[in-house]
């Protein structure tokens, strides 16, 4: 069983310059409808499990290039390369875990469900 990394460990590891994650993925919100999307190496998909995982600095640079191109093409906003839990495609930080799962409220309770 893989060791679960707490978000505080990720932050502490970053400050100390240590790599404590299982890789990185590119994410953002699709500008058209706000859906959280992930780069799979060719296109942007809403499923975090299909995201291309970067394990090297070169792979991370390629993800950042894909983010830059998507932002310049007005395809997405809130672009970021995020850390993953080791041996999983689960985001390491709580904020990103919530974004990967979806809304934290029922859509039928939204004030403007048709937006």
C-alpha cells in the first residue's frame, strides 16, 4: 500500500526543495463552461485519471508549454501544473482533489442551474 502524502507534506517538501510527489499533471478550467480539464498529452479531457503524468523536468516543461498554448488560444483559465500523490493520479492538495471530484453542492440546488 502506498504512503498517503498529506497536503502539508507537499508544502513542506516544496519549501525544502525536496520532491515528495508522484509526478505532476496540467490542469485548468475550460473557458467555455468552467469544467475542470486535464491535459492527456494530446488534448484536454475532464477525467483526471487520463491526465499525462510528468516525472521529469523535461516532461513538466512540455506540460507548461501545453498550458501556455491553451491559455493563448483562450481554451482555458486558471492554468496550473499540480502535484500528485505517489503511485496514483490523485492530486496531492485538497483544493485539487475537490476540483477533480466535481462540485461540492448538488447541481439541482444551484441558483442558476442553466448557466
